[in-house]
C-alpha cells in the first residue's frame, strides 16, 4: 500500500510537470500512540526508549489496553526482568489483573520475574502469591482434627477403605508429576481403574 501511494505521488508529480504540489496529508493511523510505542519497546527489550516514554508521563503507568494488559504484564510475559524492576520502582501495581483475572505474576515467563513480582505483591498486600496462607494447626489432642488434604474419592460421612487410600495416594503422587492435561487424564483413568480393581499400574 505504501509503495502504491509513493508511486501515485510520483506519477502525479510527473503529470503536473514539476509544478509545486501541496504536501499529501499523513493519515491519522501514522500518528503514534504512546502506550503502543512503549509496549513495542518493552516487548523488544528496548528499555531506554520505553522508560523515556513512561517517564514523560504520556499515559498512567498502570494503564491497560482493551483487555487490561499493563506494561507490567507485557514486561513479565516477554521476560524483560530489568523493565519489570523499573516499572515496580516507578509504582506499577503488581496486583492489577486483566479482564480474565490474569495478573502480571501469572504471565511471568521466568522464575526471577515471578519472584520480583511476588515480592512486590507481598510488600503491597502482605500476601505472597507463592506461599500458601498459613493457618493455625489443630492440636493433636483434638478429636476433630481435619486431614491435611481433602480426599478426592471420599464422600461426606463415608470413611475411606484401604484400597481407596492406596489408589488416591498413588494418583496424588503421580498426578503431581504431570505437566500437561493428557498426562493428568491418564492418571485420572488409572485412579478410577485402581478404585475398581485395586491395581494402579
């Protein structure tokens, strides 16, 4: 399209025969959006240019796009640790979520980025997203002490048989090693078969 416009302008100049021609107006789309420019620089790890736009104050540091993605989300997803730290130092809110509830911590692509965002969340809210909330342990003398993890196969008011306990223990440990849904479904089928037959493998 740009080549076509350039060729048209050149042809017009040739037709007019060198007479002075009014400059062609640039389309509005050529006007740059500061947020989109900063997004481009953040994703491509051009931190100096991105920080120049951000520090100029052309948009609020916690501004999001139409989906709610902020500069911190983009920096975390693209693996730009230096930009994540710079945005947090400038007051970016690490607790903001997209319209789907995804935080910058959730999209962080490396462990160091997740750690930096988790520390910022903990400093802001007092809750670390990595560490589970610590609750008071029931005393060992209490008759109503709750189990550490709820049984997946146990129904309310029903005690587990030895087979159910064994199958659930094997399913729980095998399922924890799965990294994809196919593996999790395979382990789920093994668990269901184990409940019927008593053999997990």
